[in-house]
């Protein structure tokens, strides 16, 4: 990365850290960076270094942590679409890079769910440094914990796992889909047939966006475990 782009990244980081972030300006600056170096540019903005090694907590059958690319997340934000009124849930959120970027681009509240404790610590450090009060990271196993985040409107899965674990997560999301309309965004993760999900017409081969069909307005919002998150992430 040349000195000019590094300087722009450091300037953007300073603005965010001082509470001077503007979504439109941030997006314009991000798009002005050549696609080939956007990921490196964002890592400078976020003050991120080399990826940590995966720990023993990563369950067998789960994909090692690899962050989503900036261009992929731009497509998700545009095609889902993600709005400021959404609650975006990143299942397998790693260091919180995608969570922070989605929030900075859209203003949406974001919840990251991550099983590896060292990644959760890193994600919480990132949100604290950038003063991202509407981004939270929870430590937990998605196969048993996804159902405890029922306030989501968009659930994002970047090829985290498959098989039985994926089936359990989809079962939890099906229950949540009875309380509100959901969008499920998947990267490199073909879902098994689900009668309660419809697939949007594909725009890119690696991105699939599904919409739920179960909500009919007769189910109320679940309460209990999500109350503190609702308060913490309120606009």
C-alpha cells in the first residue's frame, strides 16, 4: 500500500476514534481505494495486524477463521439490503472486522457470535478502540447459541460449518422467523432445502440471500435473554 492510501486510512481511523464518523464520507473514501488494496486499507483503519492462529476451542468440522473481504461485504450490504434499523448478526464473527465494517457503512446494530475466546477478546478490543457502541461480540457456539439472539433481522454466515451444526442453526433461525421476517445471507455456503426460506435471484455466485416466509404477525417478540442487548444496541 502506498503512503497516500495509508495516510487516508489513518485519517479515517482518527475520525472514527474521535466520534466524527460520517457514513456517507466513509463509504466514499472506501470506494475510492482500489479494490485490490481495500482489505489492507481497512486493516490499517482498524489497526489490525496478522491473523491469530485458531485455538483448540474451534470445534471439529468448523472452518478456520478467515475474514470476509471488503468487496464481499459491500455486496451483502447493498443486496440484502442492510439498513440502519436492522440488527445484523454475524455467525462466526472472528475479530469483529465484518461487524465493524457493516456498522460503519450502514449504522445497523451488529451482534457477532464467536466461539474462540481469543477472537472475542480481539473483537471487543476493536469495538472499544473505535467507540462502536452499537456493535457487540458474544462468546458462544452457534450450534447451541444462535437461538439466544432472537432480535436479529439479518443473519450472516460466511461458510462457518456444515452438516449437523448447520442444521441446528437453521432450526433455531426457523423458530425466530416466526416472530419477524428474516434475511439469511450466505457466502460460499449452499443451504439445504428449507421450506421456510426463499432464495433471491442470484447476483453473484458466492453470495446467496434468502428471505423467510413464516411471519404472519401473530407472534410477539421473544423476551428474556435478549433484553440487555436490545437496550445496549438501541439507536
